[in-house]
């Protein structure tokens, strides 16, 4: 039986490594153990951020040691073989035809679950959207991901000039597949390792929402389509099928000319516009909520409202459908049928996925899973081990001795380091998980 919560659990409400707050411990706990003044942002050595970096490394060491995580970790494209355990005609009573065992236990959410069904991988999980770039992809201005109920939105702006590329933008200077790598890195807020040698990037991608400054990677996960490198798949990380209410949009900019009181709009190239696109003009001379109602010819379109001024400017056209010759959008759809008699179901604590109605047609490498795993609680033992390992790491770089208040005696940093390291490793012994399969 899995323990869900315990009064002795350690809880960090707002982890931030740069501020000395990790998932398993924090800088204050480390300072208390060492019996030294609290670490600060600039007046102590190590600083708060440096202690946070140590805590981050220690947490990774603990994850590797116990073979599971107590913080959210995404595992990408994990391949599995599949074997029938029950004949399909008998599966209703057993609840499954076969199952796979994930490498990580404590499954939180299946982000993508693809099964091979003869000619292609079929997606079974999550609420997913798709972006397919086309030959004029460099005309794309931005991609927008909007949370349900017209809430916060994340706008990923395209940048053609490498020297002007920001960490909150994606580069579309090169080819379609390279641009998709940039989009994936931005959605996941990762360092763009696959494109940094082209763009000269030196930092992580990062993007906050408007108006509440949420992080895009907390709500969405992106990956290139394995069957088509020109397509990006974006999955919602919201629980269950809630992500089906998210919205994917794209924008394009063109120079325009409008006349006061007229619904006619002169554009640069109407072949890249469609009926229904929203129009927002820089000078705000086109009323809010105006859309394209008709394409007249190659340079003229009809608007749903009249312009309030005569002049020229730049307008942004927004769609949740497609931009001809630039990109095609497939908005978020609920693919998930997660229930005992549905497509599949899970035992999250054990990291197992059971297939019932939709299952792989072949055995080898027939299932590809991307999932979020990690225990939702940090036991006291893990907190203690993390605190001691972080303290030991700090001591290892200290050339002074530490006063032990209980005895009043001095102990060298080498002895203190050895004690803390050994105690932490002893705690971690036996904290790993074992999964037993009974025939």
C-alpha cells in the first residue's frame, strides 16, 4: 500500500533553486544543520544561489541512488515491447490484453502514449495539438498557447535575425525541422542543445504568460512528431482531459491600408489570409474583435467592422485554423480514454499501463511513452539525506573547522564530511522500490 501523506513529510511550497529552495530541502535547513548563520544572496559564501545549485545536484544524486524521484520528472520516448497476456475476446473480464512496466514508478500523468497499429503509431493519451510548418514558415509571426476559459496565454514570437534572438523567442532562420527544434525547446523551457551551435544560444529558453507570469513548461510539453519532422506535437499537462479546452493559435503580420468608415482593407498578400482571421492593427484604428469576412482579391479583404481612421500601418492576423502556405494547426482534442474498460488504464504507484480496447499490433518496440513521474511526497528520511549531503558538499569546500555544540569539541571538516556523507548514504539504503511480477 502506498503512503500518500505523513505528518513527518517535508514540503517546500515554492521550490526555486536560485533562491536556495529545492524539492527535498532548502538552504535554511542546511544552515541549521551546520549551525551557521543563514545564507544570503550576496554577503555569504557560498551564496543562496550556490547552495541552491548544490541542493539541485544532491537531489539528482538521490534520484539515481533510490531509482525513483520525489519531484516531477519527465521521461521522454521510452520504448517498450508488448506481449498479449489475455486473448482479446477474453479481455473484458480480465480488464486488459497486456501491459507494460515503465522504468519510473509513481506515475503522475501519461503525456503521450503511442502504439504501433500496422502502418503508424496511434496516439492514445492526453489532449494534444499539432503545428505543421509549410514552405513559407518564415512568415510566421508567433504561436500562441491559451489556457482554458480564455485565461493566461503564452505567445512564442518568431525571430529571423539571430543577433536579436531572445531566450523567450524561437529562431526560424533555418529550415523547418530546425525551427521545430527551437519551438520544442521553448515550450519545454530547455537549453536548445540541438540548435545552439547554429543560434549561439547560451541559456535556457524561458517564457512567461500574460497576465499572471506563469511558466509555459508547467502547462505544456512539446515534441517533434517521430513520423514527420515538420510537425510539432504539443500536449497539455493539465489533469486528465482538461487540456482539451486549451487553444492553439498562430499569427502573421502584414502591412495594411484602411479608410475611415470603410470595411475594405488593403493588405500585402491575401493568399496567406483566410476568412475568420482576427485583425489587430498597431494604431488601434480597427475595432477590437474585427475579423476577415471575405477575400476580395490578391490585395483586398473585407472586414466585419469599419475602420475608424484613414492611414497605413501593420496589422496582426490571428487564427486557430491555418495560415495558407505558412502553417496548419490542429487544435487540442481529447484522445484520452483512461478507465478500466476504456482504451487503457494505469496503476500509477507501480508505473504500469494496461491496454484493453486499443493495443499494439506488433511485439517489438511497439509502444512509445512520454510521461511525468515522481512521488508527490518527500518522506522525512529523504529530506534528512538531502540536507546532510548538501551540508557535506559545503563542508568539502570549507578550510575551517566546525564547532559541534553538543560536545564543545572541534572536529575537522574532513571528519564532519565523512560523517554526514556516510549517514546520508545509510539512510538511502533500502529506499528504492521493488516491483514483483507473479505468474
